[in-house]
C-alpha cells in the first residue's frame, strides 16, 4: 500500500493506493468523518464490475446507499447528464448530511465531483477512480466539471474530495485501449517533470503494459505525488498548475472537433504532446532527438501519433476556446528538453505554424 497526502489546509486529504482497496472504502469513509447516505455515482459498466463490492463495503460500515448510474462515454459529460443526476439525487433524498462516491473513470469523476460541488451548494465526496487515466490524473486535484459543445471542461469548479481511494486491481478489467490512453497522462508527467521518470517508463514499458502490480503502484504513486506537489502550490490554476496541461491545448481541440467521439482523452493528449514537442523544438527549447524520443515512447505505449484530418477553421476556433486563452493569446506549455517545462504565448495561428501543421 502507498499513502500520499495532498496538503491544502482545511481541504487536505489522503490518497490511498493499494491492491484490493475497494473493500476498505466504508471503513475509510468513516475514518474521514463522512456521514449520512452514500450516493454512489457510476456507469453501468463499472457498476456491473464493482458495484456489489463498493455497496457491500459501505453498508458494512453502516451507510445507507443510493446507486446512481450515468451513461458511459465522454459525449455524456454534459449538462443533460448532470441534470439527470440532480433528479436522481433529489429522488434518493440526498441532502447536505449525505456524501457522494464517484466510482469510475475520468468522466464519472468529473461529473460526479461537479454534482457534489453544486448540489445543495456542496456535498463532501470521495473519488474512487477505476481507470489508469483517472488514477494518475483526474481524480487528484479537485477539478470537476462538464464539457460545453464549444469546448472541453469550460464549465466546472475547483472542489477537493475528502479522500481518493485507488485500487490497482480495477485495471485488470480495463479495456486495453483505455489503459493505453491512461499512459498518455503518465508520459505527460515524465516529459514536463522528470527525466528520470521518463527513463523509468522507457525501461519498464513492457511491465507496465503487462500490468505488473508493483510497477503500476509505482507509476501511479509517482504521478499522484507530482500532481499533489503542483496542486499544493497552485490549487486553482492561477499560474503554475497550468503546466499540467502539457499536450492538452491541441488535445482538447481535437476532442472538441470530433464531437467527443472517436478519440479517447489520453489519445488526444498524445497527439497534443507530439505537436507540443514540435513547437518546443521550433522555439529551441528541445532537440529533434527529444521529439523523436517522446514520439517513440508514445508509440511503444500504444498511443496514436499521426494527426487526424481536420478542418482548419474548426481547429483554430477550438484552440481559441482553450481555458488558457487570454485576449487572443494562448499560454502554451512546452517541454524544456525532457523532464522540464516552459511556457510561451502564441495566437492559435502561430501555434499551427510552429507545430508544422501549416507550412
């Protein structure tokens, strides 16, 4: 088992990483002082796999449970789904003495977290991520929200959980494509934070793909620790936390123009990292060898690196809608070599040119 702390004064919480952690959910909810009805928000796929275990653990610890299911997929991370969850919370009698359990991947975590942040002006909640992407990234840091048709994550709130409980055994049932998509976020951390971690992934990629438990715990621990350190310094993305969006400017844009269908988030981030590394090289921040090395690791991780066809105006509009856009300029996250980050400021048109998408 691995334990980490996110130190945010009154909003501090613990991250638990272990095999078989789901069975201890109820006990750990008691330990952090949660009371009332547990509203477990999940999707049908995860409910079928882990619903019984989670509900049993909560009930054994004395919690009444309301199970609420939302559709599975990024295309359902929207206001319609959120309103249905509100209806279900009302029907289940969930009030301010209750709490929410977000059981699932990044979409469930973001939507359930935002529902918790906004229902009756805020309920405590617990993140129980079941995908690699959610375990290494989206479950930590308190970013909650939904997509808008014009852009990803444009609606949301910073709202910290009371606990993050990560059971690496849930990865065994994860679709291989979804698992590889999670590696996109893992590689992001390597490229902007730690050359040593990048080398670790390079050397252990086959153990990672084989889901060797100790290797999985190690990479999840390292990613959570790096994210926790950034969040502790910049909880609400006033500056430093923006570096966690490496690869996301183009990644979010590709997701938006695809209608949030066809590309998984981690796959879109991989494409964004390819272009971000090329922009970094064009600005003299890294070498072409660095670009090749980053691209090669993405390929070895089962991630796409070939940019899909796109409409230029749609792509420019999607980039301009990025949350880091200010007065027409994007705060763009670059890699300084491998293992360090830098920031630059460009218009969407300049980013297309620097990335090589336009000659």
